[in-house]
C-alpha cells in the first residue's frame, strides 16, 4: 500500500461488542436527527443548470488547477502522460447523457441504463470501456418504527471506466461523492493508479454505507424483537412485515454486487491494475460480511414474525378460555333460574318459605366452586 494510504481497523469479536456499546447512543441520536453526512450538501458547482457536479483532470495523482468542461477535460487528459478525467454527474437527462456519450464514445445501451437508473448491480464491457452498476443505500432516520416507516432508501451509482476517464453517475441522495473525491485527492499515490482507483474509492464508499446501514438496521431489529416479546405492548405484525420489506429492498442492493466484485478481483483479470485489485478484495470482504448480516436479519425477522403470530394465537386462546369460563359460570345461574322460573302448579319448592335464599346461595356456591376450579387450571 502507498505511504499516504491509511489502513482502516474493523472491530470484530469483543472489540465489536465494546464498539457497539459505545456507539448505541450515537445510533439512537442518528435515528432522530440523521448523520452529518446526510445533511451535507455537494460542494459549489461551477456547472449551474447541468447534471455535471465536478469535472477534474488528474496528472500523476494530482488534480490540475482550473475548471474544465467535459470535452476540454478529455482533450487535456489525452495530451498528457499518466492523466485521466474524473467527471461526476448527478441524475443527468437523456440529452445531457447523450452529449457526454458523444464526447467519450460511450455505448448507447450503457447510456440508456445510466439515464433510467433501474438496473441491478452488474459489470459489463463495451469495447475498452467498463460499465459498473451499483445500488446505493442510506438509512432513513425515524422517531419510531411503524407499519409505514421507510428504513432504507436506495439509489443507483453507475461508473464508466475508460483508459483516460472515469465517469460517475449518481441517482438519489445516498453515497454522496464529494467526500470521496476530497479523500482521493489527498491520496496521490492511489490516484496514480488511474481511473480504476476512482472506481475502487466509489465502490468502497458504497459498501461502507452498506455496513453503516446494516448496523443501524440491527438497532431497529433489537427494538422490534424486544417489543415482540414484551407483555406490555407487543409489536404489531404489520410493523414486522414492513421491516421485512425494507430488508428485502436492502438485500437487493447488497447481494447482487458479489458477482461484479468477484469478476474484478479475479486473478486472471488483467484490465484492473494488480494493486487496485488488492483494494477491491478488501471491499469484497466487507461486502461478504454485510451479505451475511442481511441474511441473518432476514432469518431473525422470520423467527420474530413466527413467534409473534404464535403469541397472538396463544393470547387469543387465552381470551377464549376466559370467555368460556365466565360463560360456564353464567350458565349455572341461567339454568337454575330457568328451572325455578317455570310456574308449574306442582312444584313443591314454590311454596317453601326459604326457597329463594337457598336457591340463591346454591347458585352462588356453585359459581364460587367453578371460579376456583377455573383459576386453578389457568383459565381465569
């Protein structure tokens, strides 16, 4: 690794448990207010009224001063050694993307995908240009979980990687690239590797966002699990099902990315520099861990849902037993009163002086015996 690169430490085991304990209050506050990065706007854009966020020319890992239009930047990069263009776009229109495609000789099918932004993660090659599609994810802060809460917001990130350029096309507000560009410009050794270094940095940012979303979703799952088994206020089934739908949406972004990264990190891949493949393998490890987390979340939600449905069934059975027990007690009064209320002429107890209190005490006594029996058997 280059001297300017800073290794990142991922906590596992005991360290991860301690880290989770310290960061729990922060995650809770993030659910209410959102993270600072979510509130950060893009830097000042010189290309007002267009989809171009930034356009820079990099020579030997350093950005050239000045502002360039997309065609000027490509001409400048082609006239210099070890130079390339990083063009950043945000939700371009079909006309804007067509103009970029003419300048950078992009394939029409890839351009169409970049405009529609309805693709699953994939990696395709059109001549000397590689087209990498990612799905971004962002955790949506919320005060409480309901059956309509949006937990995960997804978007799209497309990356065109050529010999002299890299074009990033972003749809949605997740995974903003201004911090990525600033970090890369401070790591000239990595930028010297060319356009694939930018592709790595963007992919790494997207996958890091997956890790953040997975950790915050885990906090929500803890709340759902606690509520599902709470006697005071159980989580409604609709709330659990809504969370399951959000996990499915998150899974659609995470799981399909495994195949493109496997292609990039393959030893026989000679199009990606060897040094950059090492960095991509690190991203692949983080993605694999997130995929395992998402799968475990799905299994956990299935278990919670089944347990909650079973608990609802048990509660309903308990209610039915209570109703049946009280109905049985009431039946005693109804039956005795019905018999004694038949005004036949030959009913000796009708003339008895103590008939009414005796019958009343009899009904009361039988009711008390039945009540104690039902209580002893757990029906009341």
